[in-house]
């Protein structure tokens, strides 16, 4: 990753998903049922994709291609078993991934929660799939009607997950910063005793 995308990601990691989506409604929001195992871990990174198809091998193969700062986004929404657990998440952390996002089930939740890497999933299961299927490299995902492509950027915080191209996020930055600054100042005014409604025209 070049320094310019790295700088963009560093900036995105300081902004809330709410400010970003308010600034650029065309950015994509992933399904709301995908939630962090441990709240309070904001992240931003470059997307690497995997489609599980009720099999671990495509997910393992995708993890092998990741680099530091990437976010592995896995579509396993058609399965009832887990596609990642403590060993997988530990390797993702060792590789320096910014996060692991699974539309589907993970396991070893108590151990994964103790890792530093943010891990998101839409459910849990004690049993996992076998690893036998031939992987498809870098698939474009359709996650609940939301398109996620390799090389997209993704930002996550406790309100959800927002995806877009680097160009879309870059264009959203000035407005997102303005929204955050204005709302932060207004919140302090309200906490200081001023009514919110006094600021409506």
C-alpha cells in the first residue's frame, strides 16, 4: 500500500461512520446484523474478499493473500457453521490486518475477544466447515444486496460498516470533517445547558 492510501486510511480511522455516511449517502452500508465481537474498536482498511460457500478453504486462501492494513471481508451468510475462530483470527492479527469482517458465523468467541484485532460477525456456532472446495480468487461479493469489491475501503465502528472506493471516501472527507466539528461543538453547547431546539432555525 502506498503512502497516499495509507494516509487516507489513517484519516478515515478518526472519523465516525455516521459522519461519513451523512457526508456521502452513496457510500454503502453493510447489513446491520454484522456486529463487533468487542465494541469500541474503530478501524479502516483495504478490502480483501472471500466467499466461503460452506467451506473453509476459500477463506484460508484469501487470508494467505492479505497484507498489513487489509480487512478480510468474508461472505458466509448462507451457512450455519463457523468459518473463522481463534487460530484464524490469531493469524489475521499476526499478519497485521486492520480487521476481520464475516457475514456469517465465527467461533471461539471468548478467546477471539481477547485479541487486539477487531473481529465482526453476524453470528456464532461451535462447529466449523471442512476445507475442501477450490477457492475463487478475489470475488466481488453481494452481501445483503450491498456490493463489496476487492480494493474497496471499509470503515467500521459501533454504528456499523461503511464501504466505498478510495475516490468516494476522499470526496467525502471535507464534508465529514465539517459535520464532526459542528456536531461536537453543538454537543458541548447542549451539555453546557443550551437547548438543542435553540439551534434550529
